[in-house]
C-alpha cells in the first residue's frame, strides 16, 4: 500500500466503525478499507452508491459486468473479488477462468456476452460507445433502466478500481487464498499482490 492507513488503535469513531464492519463482513480488514480510512465519508458514499446500483440489478448480471470492467481496468483486486463471487454462486472455476481470458468463449448466453462487451467498452473508452451499442442492448430486451444500471455499475467500478490500484491496496492474501487455485493466477489482471 502506497499510503499509510489510520492505525486501528488511533482510529476515530467513524474509521473504527468502518474497520469493524468490514472486518466482520470479510473476516479480515481489507486493504481497500484501510486506504479509505483517511476519508471515511467518501467510503460511505461509495458503499451507498454501489448498494443502490446493485439493488436494482440482477445479481449475476451485475457480477458479469463488474468482472468485465475490472478486467478492462486491470484491477487485480476487483477481478479477484468478483471472480470469486461468480465462482461461488453461478459458475464453476473453469468457466470463470474463461470469462477472464475470453468471455465470448465461456459458454454464456448471447445477451451476457454482449453485456460484457458493452461493459468493457464503457470501462475502456466511454466516448467510443455509440447509439448502435445501446440499440443492440434494447434489441436484446434491456430496458432504459437496465442499460443505465450497467453503465452505473461500470462507472462505480472505475472509481473504486482507480482508488485501490493507484494506491496499491491489494488484493489481500485471505481473498486470494479463498479463490480456487487454478483460478487465482488468471484473476490477477494487473498488479501482483503486495
């Protein structure tokens, strides 16, 4: 980590609460939580934003577009975390591996492939998105809200990935160790763990 986090024994109440909540949820104190220890209001705002976006989306779809964005952004932390979720809830580790290597060859439904393509484009170069890209999503049955939610999920991931990768906050060893061995290496799409 490139910045020193607020030490737990010196944490003011807002930071202590943040540390305690994330330690309880994750079983360890994540590096990203420690980075945000210098600005707990920003962390709280991000948590509220991502919660409101996720609350409106199909959970599997949200994880697929998040993984696509994380991969495009070369965020090892985000790829590892969301690859792990996909492998635990919806796909076997070999399929998740293929999602990272080449999602179009992972056996997904056509709509999911198009969504991951779209998410990659939004994360890589949002100015390259065209009306045809959005029309294609409509033709696949996505509503205006669905399309906005995909863009919001990718944009939120861009914020978070930028913070954790720019300040080299992870992925944490316990997170990596929770991922099946054959999947770990491929999820490290950017910096290696510290």
